[in-house]
C-alpha cells in the first residue's frame, strides 16, 4: 500500500447528548470495555498519525474534558447549541487554520472503526484528488439512515437524510457512516455556506456533497464491507452489541497470543489487560483495568480482577475478587479470596477461602488458608496462620499495624490487637487475644483456664427436665 503524503487533522463530533441512551451521562462518556466511548475515535485518529484532533463538545462539555487526559494534540471546540453536524464542523473550523492536510471527520459515537479502513479512505482521497471522500456501507434494513444517492454510472450525487428522502431513495441500501475525509480548503469555505432548509431545520454536513458536485469538484466513496465496524451507538442495546464486538476482538487477540479461554463468549477482558502465554482463563471472569497476568497462570471461574499484577504459574481457584493487588509467582489463591488495595502476596504463598487481605505484605511461602482478615500487616516468610485469625487494625479512630516475623505459627482463632509485633519463630496458642509484643522464639497464650465439672452436663439436663414438668 502507498503511504499517505500529508498529515491529516481529525475533527470528532461529540456535542450531542444522546437522548436515546435515556441517561444523565452524556453518550460519549458511556464506557465500552471500561473506557469511555469517546476515547475510541480519539485513539483511532492517533493511530493513523493525525497532527491534531479537534473535539467538538457541547452537552456536558466540562465532564468530557475532565474525563480525557490533557494532551498537546487535543483541542476543544464548543458547540453551545446542537444545530446539526454541519454546524458542529463550523465550530471546529477556527482550529483548522494552518493545517493544510486533509480533514478527517469522525463521530464520537462510532467506536468500532479500524485504522486500516480509515487509512484506505485517506489514501483513496489523495489518489483521486477528491474534495470529499465518504466512507459508506450497505445494510439490510436502511430505515432511519442517510442514503447515498448515486448516478447510473456510480458517481455519488448527494446524501439524503431519511426524513428528507423520497420513496425511491428510501429503497437504497448504501448508507452514510458519518466518517469523511475533506480537502481542508474546500471544507472551510463550503461549511460556511450551509443552510438549514430541511425537514429537521439543521445544518447538515452531508449537504457538502451536493455543494462539491455543483462546483464540479470530485466526490468519492469508499465502501466499508463490514457495517458493524461503522455502527453508531444511539441506545443501550447498541452499546451492548458494540461491547460484544469489541470483546470478541480482544479475546481473539489473546487466544492468538497463546492464552486459553475456556469459553470466550463468557470471558470479559479489558483493553489494557496483558496475559502471558499458556495461561488459562475459566468462564465468567472479568479482567479489568491495568491488570497483568504472567505465563502459565490459571484463573478459575467467576473471578473479578481489577488493576492487579499477577505473576507466573499462579493458581487462582475461582470466585475471587482482587483489586489493586500484587501476586508473585507460584501463589495459590482461593476459592473465595478477597484481595483489596495494597495486598502483596509473596511467591509460593497460599491464601485460602474466605480470607480478606488489605494493605498487607504476605511473605514467601506463608499460608493464610481459612476465614481470616489480614489488614495493615507485614508478615514474614514461612508463617502459618490458623483458621479464623484476625488482625484488629482499627480502634474506631486510627489504623494500626501488625508485624509478624518469619516462621511464626499462629493457632486458630487468634486476634492481634494492633499495634503489635511478633518476633521470628514465635508460637501463638489457638484462641489467643494478643495485646502485647511477643519476642522471637517465645510462646504466647491468652486463654482462660479450662474447667471440667464431672457429671455437670447430666446434672443440668436433669434440672431442666424437672422445670419442664
Ligand atoms: C449523522 C449524519 C448521517 C450519518 C450519521 C452517522 C448528517 C446530517 N447526518 O446522522 O448521515 O449516517 O450521523 O452516525 O450529518 N453532533 C454534534 N452536533 C450536532 C449534531 C450532531 O456534535 O449539532 C454529533 C453527535 O454528538 C454525534 C454525531 O455528531 O456524535 C452524529 O450525530 P447524530 O445526531 O447521532 O447523527 P444523525 O443526525 O443521526
Ligand atoms: Mg441527529
């Protein structure tokens, strides 16, 4: 393929509210696989090497700006009233001064377009010396879409809005995607001459096609063979369809890179997730945010993982919830483990069922296997924590630390009343409430002594029987 000669500028239309979403949130901020919809056309523009991106904002303009990172290549044009796509581009024209390359128009609510398709539009535009090149597609049910009207010889004559179309025009199945490439000089002058004499009293960007024809300038079209790639999102059901398409793409990518997905239709992997080869993901898992998973790791079913770093050869046995945690190599986790922000699990450690770990370090090979809460704790290596152990880290006002040295053995049902520190190789008897520091190699016990009353149970039973009579 020939390389493009000039650097394009992109204008992305995103001022509309998106009424059919029935939402308090502006349409382009609705998330798709965890990222706001608007970031898709922005990243698309960047991927084809645009020099500058002008975002036309209107509804919730501040919220849109806030949600996007400040960037030198991103400029905003405010469209206070939404008087149509042509009017939207009029607001962006000021920002186009000084750019001589072609102007690419993208829609904020069309998230699935691929770079290769847009590159083809740009290339075609340059090769043919057009003033406008449209990306079109064919759909089985074109009702509601703008139709492409061509001459018998196939030249594009105009674009008609559904509401303005004649019965014959409504039969046309080729529709406008809302993605175009314009010669910047032509766009600047032509967009200024638009009128709003039409069924919706809007300034239609699509009228630029007829203007170009009248000026005997070249109008070209590129057909996108896959209508899904250019689908606009107007409603929640279309949002779900687009999310499914994206998910499929992402899952396919991971499978091609050597990851086994037991059921790709029931696996939800975010766009920024990395997974090493020979890892296996069971169904109904949600891998989100900046999550990284090493090689040969198994993620059991029904697990949600957010912004978490997981090493290689880790086994996560399902039904786990992990947020902002770090898990080293060879760890075994779950089923039903909960790692909260700041949980750092050392290599070969075991975290078992109904164990919650927050802001704590668990040393190499340590085991917290059953029904425990470990918070604000520094735990050394080779520690064994008995079932039902709790670090009492909160006194109602402040959080305190528990420090547990290497090779400490903690009996079941122990409470550590933080702040408290346990030396290496200490032994804590089951059922203890530990309120003071324990030196290394010591045994700490805090239990009331056991009493055994001979025949006591029998006597009580007899007494109760008498009362009943
Ligand atoms: C428009 C096109 C139609 C195309 C469709 C693709 C016109 C006249 N019609 O239709 O040919 O098939 O997009 O999605 O151009 N927007 C603004 N300001 C406005 C109006 C719209 O920024 O005043 C933005 C919207 O936020 C949206 C995009 O432009 O991101 C498309 O607008 P929308 O109203 O959804 O499209 P249609 O009018 O249906
Ligand atoms: Mg509209």
